[in-house]
């Protein structure tokens, strides 16, 4: 269900005329995904993914496309946006902005083990370090200002206890964002949505190999620790309770820290940022659930999952970083 705008073989061949990627061999719609139209595109030169952006505009896209290009050229396994004959990496098809990126191998692992967690942690640290030399700055558009703007819109739909929780956490996060500890946190381009369905693995369950990280369309500049917290809140939990699984958490964090050790400020900030990461997805899921966009076609994710994770992070102290 992720072909919102159909693309014919003729359209694809005409598009390919603007690239140096060879001739069309095959074109197949991708069923997964909720936001964009995606096709697997095979040419005489290789395998690619064609994306038509259904929501983001031409003006918003360069940050994401150029970030992927930057990371790919610095050896981070991410889809590499292909360059058109005119030197750009974004074009238009059926009035939608569109790009062709390299196809990564592998598939996502719904039940990751410690080896998957370690690979994901290491790759995210590599992406953070490589992102230091990226020159375009765009904040995480789903950061604190967005929570402050969105929470009042969803409050009318919440029970009294939910409203109390969300308001309290927002106040705490607002105060914490002004603290010296927060200001000292390492900051830069971050994926901001590195859930398990956004990492592809090759190999076997016991010996996985990293295929790469996909779906950069929530990326933005934020604290690197927020990115880590978003990830472990998805990768390293008992699904039904949100409780952190310590073996997976340690595997994830140790692998990350081998590439980029955590700072003292990050060690202090860790419990608060785990809550920030849970709040971020509780808010977006509440918003999508109660105030869906007109074009949104798929069933929204369950907001209660992140309410549970937030409560759990407040009730149980996280293991030290
Ligand atoms: N570069 C890529 N290489 C391999 N598979 C990809 C690539 N990009 C997307 N996919 C596949 O397409 C699916 C949908 O992509 P995704 O970016 O999650 O879509 P959406 O932005 O619409 O949510 C992914 O789950 C993955 O299977
Ligand atoms: N990971 C987010 C939703 C983002 O959607 P995606 O399919 O584009 O990754 C969530 O789980 O709420």
C-alpha cells in the first residue's frame, strides 16, 4: 500500500533518460511504507529505489537527500541518492518531487537479537561522526517546539491522568532543555526515527551483517543522545511492557560507545532523554490518531505503546550509560 502515485514503465524509462543509470529492466511497486510512493527499479547498471515524495516539498527535501549523499560518500551504509545529468539529485515526476537512490540489500529484523542491536548502535555512531562535516543545518522538526505546539492540540482527547502526565513531562523537558547539562550535549545531524523497521540486515539471525539505514525523512539536527534514546526505546525493549532488556541495551550502547564514547553530560542526561524520546513518539502517535491528515491512508500506530514506555522510564531508573 505504498504506491500512492502510479508510475508506468514508460514514465520510468523517460525519467532514466535524465540519469546515467542505464536502461530500464524492471519496475515493481513496494508495498511497505506509509508516507511515500516507492518502487524497486532495476536497470542495466544496478538496483535502485525510486521514491515520489507525497508530503515533503522540493524546498524541504535537500537536507534529507544531501545528508544521505554525504553519509554514503563517508562510508556509512545508507541509500545513495543518484545524480542526474544536470548535477542535481532531486527531480519531478507526476508533479511530485522524486529521487532515485541505491537499493540496499537485506531486510528488517522484527525480533532483533544482541548482534543486530550492536550493528545498529555501531552504525548510528558512525553516522553521527560522519555528520559532523555536513554543511546544511535543519533542526529536528519533531523536537521540543513541536511538542509544545502539538500537545495542546491533543490534550482535549486525553483522560485526566494522561493529560497530567503529558503536561508534567513537557514542563520537565522544557526546563531541562535550558540546563547547562543539556546545552553541553553533543549535537548534529541525527536520524531521529531509527526504529527496527528502518535498518536492513543481511546474513543469518546469528550472524547478521549490516545492510544499511533507510528512511531519513524525520532526520534533523538534535542531540546525538536523543537519537540513541529513540533507537533503544524501540530495539531493546520487551514489546508488551516497554521494559528495557538489559542484554540488548548493553550490546547496543557498548557498540555505539566503542565508536563514539559518551560524555559526562550525556551520562547525566540519559534518564531524561529516554523520556524525551518516548514523549516524542507518544505525541506524534496521538496527533496522527486523533487528528489524521486528510491524505493519511493507513491505520495509525497505537499511541498507548509510547505512553507505557514513558511511564516505565519514569518508574524504573534506566541502567547508567
Ligand atoms: N534504499 C532502499 N533499499 C532497499 N529497500 C528499501 C530502500 N528504501 C526503501 N526500501 C523498502 O521500502 C520500504 C518502505 O520504505 P520507507 O522509507 O519506510 O517508506 P515510507 O517513507 O513511505 O514509510 C522499506 O520497508 C524497505 O523495505
Ligand atoms: N517510527 C514512527 C513512525 C514513522 O513512520 P515510518 O514508517 O516512516 O518509519 C512510529 O513508530 O511512531
